[in-house]
C-alpha cells in the first residue's frame, strides 16, 4: 500500500504541476502519448534481449542501464527511462525486424531536459534512506 500511495502522490504532483485535472482524460492521454515520441528527445535507446533471460538478468540490465544514464549525465545529457515502450513491444519489435524470441525491455530517451517545462520542475517528496535500506554490521 505504501508504494501505491507514493506512486499516486507523485502522479498527482506531476499532473498538478502541468495543470491537468484528474477528470481531463484527453489531456492525460495526450501526455501519456508523448512517451511514444520520447518527449521530443533526439535519441531513443531501445533495450531488448533474448526471452530466455529471466529476472536475474533483468536486474543486471537495470544496473547496466543506470550506468548508461549516469555516463550520459556526465557528458551533459539528460535521460528518461521509458518502461512505457514495453507496452508496444510487439509493434516496435515488428518495426525493427526482431523475432518472437526477443523481449523489448524498455526505452531511454536521451537529450537535454527542458528546464522551463513544469513537468521537469515539480517537487517530489523523498522518504528517508532508513525507510529503504538497513545497514547491518556497521
């Protein structure tokens, strides 16, 4: 429940910053659809791998993707991970000529953050580290 509550809170803050009401299905759908063009980023990295790779490799892939994101930041670029792309995995795989033995994992938009866009500037509540991590033996 606490994770669901946090997700709802960040969603409410994000849509609130963009002045999109919960009842405005059209504007909400339009914003969600902007995922499909990577929010206007000039580059989209698509991550895919063989379906035989399972959860252990998924976490390895996540760590690898985070490294790419950190290295991009070091070069002055911004990134936005897009799990949303997975919802269109079949369509994207067909377009790229990838077989059924491949899983589309996610996309990462790469470019430069628009600091004037309200969606990039709304406050996010952070919980204390102690709610996420337990240090034992220190």
